C-alpha cells in the first residue's frame, strides 16, 4: 500500500473553493450596491426635508408665488424620486438575499467535500495502520516460526 495520501476528488474540492470565493465576491458587490442605494435614498429624503423647510420659510416671508410653486414642484419630484429609490433599495435587498443564499450553498458544498476528504484521510490512516500491523505480525510470526536464523 502507498504511504502517501492522495484524495481523488481534490480537483473538485478546489473548484468548490473557487465557487465559494466567487459567491463571496458577488455577495460583497451586492452589499456595496445596497449600501449605495440606501445612501441615495437618505440623500433624497434630506433633500425633501430641505425643500419643505425652504417652502415653509417662503410662506412665512413675503409671498413669492413663483418660488413657492417651484418649491412645491421640487417637493413632488423629490417624492417621486424617493419612491423610485425605495424600489431600487428593495431590489438591491432581494439581490443581496439571493447572493447570501448562493454563498451559503457554496459554503455548504465546500464543507461537504472537506468532510469527505477528512473521512477519506481517516480511512487511509486506518488502512495504513492495519497494513503496518499485518506486516509486523508477519515478521514476528516468521521470527518465532523459524528460530534457526537466530
């Protein structure tokens, strides 16, 4: 029996490692995209608050109908943009969840193959020890059955 352990599915295990790395990268990119979309939404909400405050100040000062009308239109446009951005955030969250599921599946595959490799190594050691014991038994048996040599 060979004294060196060779795992027959090592190439599959290395592919599983690469697939897990790709899934990690995709998850990281999805997380970055979600953060970016959330930042855009936050900025739009702040912009809306500023427009509302500006409108309030215009209402309290001298009445400038044209500026008030522009401010109201800006608020409406911003509300529409906020709705769109909320949809984009939801889409990014779904994408992130999909990438998380994919990453978990890749990690599970890798761990399964690692466990198979560990089991194969354990079996190899058991067989190797068994062969070593047989060899020692044969030597001892030979030695005591043929006492003329010593």
